[in-house]
C-alpha cells in the first residue's frame, strides 16, 4: 500500500512524505532565554510544539515519529532544572497518554529507564501498555538515551 501511495504521489507531482521522522528536541532553553523567560518556560513551549508535531504527523500518515527528548547527558544540568524536567515529563504523560490512545497513537520509550524515579518509570510502562495495540502513528520517545546506551543494548542482543 505504501509503495502504491508513493507512486501515486510522484505521478501527481507531489513530494512523498517520509515514513519516519526523528527530531532532536534541543534549544528550548535558548528559545526561552532569547525571550527573557525562565528556561523551564522553554521546555513547556517545547511540549506544546510536540503536540502540534504529533498531530501533523498523524494526520499526514507518517508511520513513526522519534523524539530525542532527554539524553543521558542531560543529567549533568543543574539539579533544579532536571527536577523541573522530570516534573514536566510526569505531568505531560498524565495529560497526553489518554488523548494519544484515543487518536490511535502507539507510544514506545527507548533508553535506560532505570535512572528515572519509580513513579515515572511505571508511567512509561503504563503508557506503552495502554497504547500497545494502536496501529496509527508510533511515537518513540528517547529518554535517558545516548550512544553508550545504544552500544550496551546492541551488545546484549
């Protein structure tokens, strides 16, 4: 089906859309600083942008969207900022998972979850479980992800 759609789009002179889009979520702090706002406000604005991106991908039939949301290097940020990011992560999951589920979005997390507090870890597991049978857009969230984790996982397999 995807091949037929691709051929039809090309014949119609349309540029085909990618099947998988990946975004490195970077620059929220700089965005906030440029507007003389606290860094946290930049992260909140990033969540709003992600909502729009997810919806745009879903509506256009993109199969997968990977968001590099929190790299393993982000733990080196000031403790207060990391705490605010974790709080935002928890609040966003509470608010968005049901909506994503209703919209047939499947949620998957990649990265080392063991560093997250048990509550957040459980919420990540629950989000994956709740959306596991959805067959629309697959939203992959890379959290506590880095090159080292990737190498360790590749070695395990």
